C-alpha cells in the first residue's frame, strides 16, 4: 500500500507598504492582503509538511492479507480521520489565500500586478482542489474493505492530485514570469524562496 509523498513550500511576493506612495490608489490595501496571504502560506506550509509525513506513514505499512488490512484499519482509523481533518484545513487555507489574491487582482493597482495576483489566485485555488482530492486516500482507507478497490481509488486520486498540482505549478510559473519581467518593481522586497 504505497501513496506518494509530496512536500510543497508555497511562496508569494510580499509587496511592501513603501509602494503605496508610488503606485495606484489601492496599493496599500493590496499590500495588506498579500501580507495576510503570505502569513497564511507559512502556516499552510507547516501543515502540509506535517500532514504529508503522517499520510506517508499511514500508507507505508506492509500489508499482505485482507486480515492484516482489516486489523490495520481498526488500529489506524483515528489517524486517518486526523489526516482527513488536516487536509480539509489545508484546502480551506489555500482557498483563503486564493481569495486574498483574487481580491488583490480586482483592486486599482498596476495592471501587471493584477495579472500577477490573478495567476497566484488561480495557483492557490488549484492547490486547494488538489489537497481536497488528496484527502480522498485517507477516506478510501476508512471506507473500502477491498484491497483492489482501495488501490484503484488511490490511483485515481493520485492521478487527479498530480494533474492539479501540475496546473497549479503552471499558474505559479506565470506569476514568476511576471515577477521577472517586472523585477525592478519587485526587487526592493524580500520574500520567501522555495528551497
């Protein structure tokens, strides 16, 4: 019973309050939203790492028989429910981040920054959907008794998860391209880097 491990460190550019004087009317408000999004990104990163490690341990068991699976499911049911709860929280946090970027994209700020924020919004919306899918493996673990049915559903969930992460990464690359093209605007600000 194998389930791939994913570690994501999410990043976004923090636009400092110093820009408010040199840009359009709502830049200060946009700065606050992006700062809030960055704080949530940090919290979400921690929860993703913790939950992915727990998820990996849950699915690393060497189960050979239906009887072993039944016993393991009884033993690990509470852990699986905790993992589901965490993935639900991760998805909610990612949706909130996406919403903050979406609100930023609607503000009276520079056009390229609207495009940047819109791409980040799409990225985090896709990540939210991905982790909503990700929790499905722990749900399947609880609900299915058939090892073959379980494996089939894991494969389906993992495939969907990987596709959504790929789409999220593409939106992230779009945002990164905008950042690079406007490096003078973004250069003054420190922001988290993916290791």
